[in-house]
C-alpha cells in the first residue's frame, strides 16, 4: 500500500483500451474514482487488489507481529485500513491500546477514516514525521512513542531511500520497540516485471529509471536494518502464488500505469499493458482463463537496539 509519493507531477486518468484490445479485462465504470496526486485510488485498489489484505495472506505477518492488548502500534502504509482495524481489535482490549495509520495517499487515508480508523494521517514514509497531535493523544514523555511499527505491502514502494524509511520508523519507536513487516522481496513479480522492462526498453527508454519497485534479498535488507539500528529477529523469503481475480490487465493498470508507465500517454500505456499481458499469458493464465502471479514475500521482525 502506498507510503511514498509518486514521482508523477499531476494526476492521470487510467488507460482505456480500445474495443478490440485484450479480451477479459473489466469494463470501466463511469463513476470510478480518479487517482489522487500520488497516483492511487482507494476504490480502484479495493476493487482490483483486495487480496493484499485478505485474511489468508496477512495471517503470517500478523502472527509475527503478535500484537498485545494495550499496545500502541503505527501502521506504515495503512492503505484503507482493513489490516489496521484487525490489529486495533486486539490492542483495544486494554486501556491505552491504539493503532495509528499513515499513508502517502490522501485517497487511502480518507477511506481509512471512513472505514473506522480514527487516527490516521498523510505522510511519505521516506520523511516519516508523526504529527504533534498524535503524540499528544497517545501519551506523554516516553509513552508518546509506539511499542511497534507494522507494515504490509508497502516497503517495496519505498525505492528512493529505503534506509531513510527505517530511520524514520526508528524515531517513532520506544526503546526496544519492534518493527514487523511484509514486502515484496527478491524475484517478486518475476516474469511480469521483465516483460515491463522489455516493453519500455523497446520504446527507447531505460526501464530502470522508471521501475518503482524495490525488491531486496534477505541479505541486503538485513544489512539495512542493522545500519538503521535494528536487530533482526526473523527474516524469511517465501514464494506465494497470488490469484488475480480481475486479471493481469487490471493489476497492471493499478500498479504500473501511474508509476512504471507514468511517462507514456494513456493510449501508449494501454498498448504496453496489452503487450505485457500477451507476453505473460503463457506463464500466468491457466487453461480455465484464471490469472495468477508469483509473489515473493520478504517477511521480517526486528527490535530497536538500546
């Protein structure tokens, strides 16, 4: 979920493919919410990628977090707060327990509050600053820090300066506070990412300059955590076959159009998306017409050193 601002300078409409374009992608709805200034739309995300916060997929990282009643937890990249609210139900069983959400997307924060997350704010994770009113609300002195920070499906969007993100998390944690997260890791979206690179390169651009994703290896991320002052207590890289109920076209429209393909106009972006879909069909669509991708989930827990 977005926790960093897109390099785009203004909102774009989403690509509308021609009538004879790749079959099977959903018709666009006239009332569909346009992306905000970061390139994200909460309604489109919920429609296309609700699997991100589905119970089976978030259970492993929530087990790793092991939230306790009474804890104060910051959700970095909370999106529309479905997972934040799951954590809130646990910590609120004891007085003082609370979850605060942050996200770079105003659209996501508006939806998070509408869903019932009382305290949430807009912020780029690269420049994490918790508003004074949040600190004033959660406690005084040493209590005005978080017991834990949590993040799901966000850190792989923080490519500009991953270390700055960890340093920001460090600032908001209590001594020996923990950071628990899941993100895309090495080999995430394998095949689809390569197809995007090939399509962008064939049009005369260097895809590495526009690739928005940061998919580190376990070894690389351990080094970052240690540099930032954390002691890793768990690190794993797990493959996960991820069904795409809306199809690969819609996945690309949501996750690549306003990031990887931001330099292209709508017509050319639609052509690229269709090209990638066709090139990936042999590996990502089964005989029944169902789409899926190989995700690699980097999951970790780390404790802030004294």
